[in-house]
């Protein structure tokens, strides 16, 4: 059963980027399209989210400046992976039905 790799990035005000990803277990084998639809419904303007609010690592650059840099992260895409889950969050049917944030 493949896990889900959630790919995202941080983009500062100068457009420098730092990419990251986390891997969730998917014991109910939920389709990528269903998971992505839920994720997109939770994003700000269909693209951004606050990593801390979602329980994900923040990817701020070493030069981060609260006065000029945004504090949100950008969703890139999700994909199946055989890599071992590195997050305690599990994607399951219960979350999908109730539309809990990740």
C-alpha cells in the first residue's frame, strides 16, 4: 500500500525557494484525487497554507525577515511513494469524511 508524499515549498519576498516534503501513511488507500481535493479546499486562494497550523515543518530560509517575507507556504503536489511515513498524521477515511485539516 503506497504512502502519500506531500510536496510543498516556501518562497520569500525575493522569490528564493526552499522545497520540502512529508510522507503520510494511507492505510485506507484513499485515491490521490480525493486527498488532493480535500487539501485544495483548505488552502488560502487554492495555493497557500500556514505550515505550523497544519502541523508541518516550516521551510523558512536563513534570511527570513518577518517585516518583508510572507509566513505562508505553497502547496506543490501530492504523489504516491513507497518511502516510510515520517509524520505521525495518518490519512484515513474518517478525516476525508469529516474534512479535518491535516
